[in-house]
C-alpha cells in the first residue's frame, strides 16, 4: 500500500492529457454548479471565506495549548524532513492574490502549518451549527480549502503517516460529537439551531420523516452523532417491489452523479477525466477481475439528509472490508477551482477512506455485486453493520456514515444488463436526492 501511495503521488505530479475509452454519461457543466456538492460547505465562496476569517479571529485571540493529538501531528510534521517540506510548501504554493482567502493585510488567512494546527485545535470541541446560507459541515476541509489543491498539498495528504495521524484526530473529534456536550447545536435558536426557525424551513418534514420526539429537549437525541445518524420512521422509505429481485433499490438517500460502463481493471484515475480504475477502487481485492468491463453507478449524499446505507438487493454478504485511505486528497487536475471537491468525486473512490461490501444477489442475473461507501474529509468512520455469511433482504441496513457522508458506488459485473432510473434527472452535480430504497435500476433480460 505504501508503494502504491508513493507511485500515485509521483504520477499526480506528472499527469498528462489522456483520452478515456470508457463510455461515460457526461457530468453537467452548468455554471450554477455549487462550489461544494451536497451542501457540506457554502456555495458562496465569500461566505466560506468569512467563516474562516471568524475562526481565525477567535483562534488568534485564544492562547489555549494544542491538544495532545494535535501536538502529535505537529511533532510528526517537524520530525520528518519530507513532511516539513511539504507542509511548508503547500502554503507557499497558494497564489498570493485576494481571491485565495487573503486577510486585509494581503496575507493568506491560513498562513502556515502552525496556524493550520491552531485552527484545527480550536474546532475539536465544536459541532457544526446550522446556517441557512453558509453551513460549514466540513470545518477542517474549509481550513485546508486552498493548500490541499497545491502540488505539495496533494502529495502530503496522500502520505500514509499523515493520514494515520488525521484518523486519530478525527476519531478524537468523533468522541466529542458522540458526547452529550455536542448537543448545544441541537437547539431552537432561530438562526443556527438545528431545530430552529431557519433549519425547520430547510427540513420542514423532519418530525414526520425521522424518529424523534419534539416534546423532549434536543428532540430526544443524546448527541450530535445520534442526531446525524437518525433513522427514518417506519414506512417513510418503503422498499420498491420488495419481492421482485429484478428491481434494484437505491442504497442511500442520494443524488445521481455518474454512470460509467465498460470500466477498466486499471486506468489513470488521477487525471482530469478521472476514469474508474477497479483495481485501485477495490484495493487489489482478488474479486476485482469479475468486475472488469462492468458498470459503476456513483451518487452523492447531502448534509441535510439521511446517512445510513441499505442493501440494493436481496442476497448473501460474501465479504466486507474497511480500507484506510486519505481524508483531504483532492485531484490535482482540479487545480484551484473552487469546485475542486465536487470535481474530485471520481478520484476519491480510489484513494479515500472507504467501506466495501460484496453481495451475492439472490437473482442469478445479478450474481456478485459490490457496494462502496466512500468517506470524504471529516467523515472519519464508515461503520459496517452486517457480517460475512449473513443473508439480507433488499432494503435492509448495511451500515452508516458517522458525521458526514460523501459518495457511494454500485459496481456490477459486465454480464449484468441494467436499465437505470434516475427519476427524470441527468446524473451530475445539479441532481437531487432519490429516496433511499426506491427503484434505481432494473435487470434487463436478453
């Protein structure tokens, strides 16, 4: 794995133009595409800049020491000659213009890695507040918004030691988000409470859709994570044709991003086109050969939605695995485009932290299929709740994202003939959620 990451880093820096042979359903390129897909970060770059500016103001006025896990990160950077170089260069490589989050003096808002660590330290006991126009669900991603797009940043955030330490940091933050102290944002504050006036306008059917008790403090939730992993009430998301094994159900409450046929076993996934490369997506699993030439359907989750995973088919769980990977690696081909995180969705399926579940469908026309749930940025835990050998029914729970959600893929073998149903939409960044457990595809008989 270490050799693979090193090779990827070198290839990223030397990537050249490439023409993919895969048949791709184009991603929409409308100019109104939001900067950050799924509403995890503000669509208006000015709002995001202001959030960072406010965080810097509060942090610079507070001299609290670094938490042990953040101090460990600092020690790691400063003790490793490669990392000290990369973490210094990633800030130097950000263009020195007002566009790139400069403060009134003309200096970059996040000035260096020491400043970066102080800002991350500040948010370790903060939970995301609701904001009608500027929700910052990925605060660390916001801090790294520009450095992660540099050549040095791209290489640093693929480093195995860096990601091991980032995982420790995110796990530490997850402890806070699973604590009672994190409930302070689950208030009825009109502007920033998750049960306040503005939030209820954004989620008008919340109490009807989700298991909750509006008569109780915090609607009965015991932590931010408990709220985030909330469940639908019974019968709110029924399974489409539960007894028809030819109908494939949507695995997540998600919006269609891309459909690709004829996927290769190995491909240049780091270039601008970001073609799928099955060997890297599946981390070299021995079953990868069965999917060469097959189909990948990818869809993304929304910050205001539902974050549990459900089985698209009835069948037996053949294998499950969690794959450690990157958290803040962005496709270098995206450059400094503010939509970089959006445009990196194909790329992160190969390098990000992710969970993989293989299912042998009861329907022999489907047979073995794979489902990949991809964590991105602050998504520090992909929890699998099924076990190998278990038989599940279509629509049964498979697992969940804890704090955050990202994107997921359904992967089919080449002999499986499918008719997809995007519910009147074209896959792309402007698509909207299709309900979980609803029809997403149907097996077509020859």
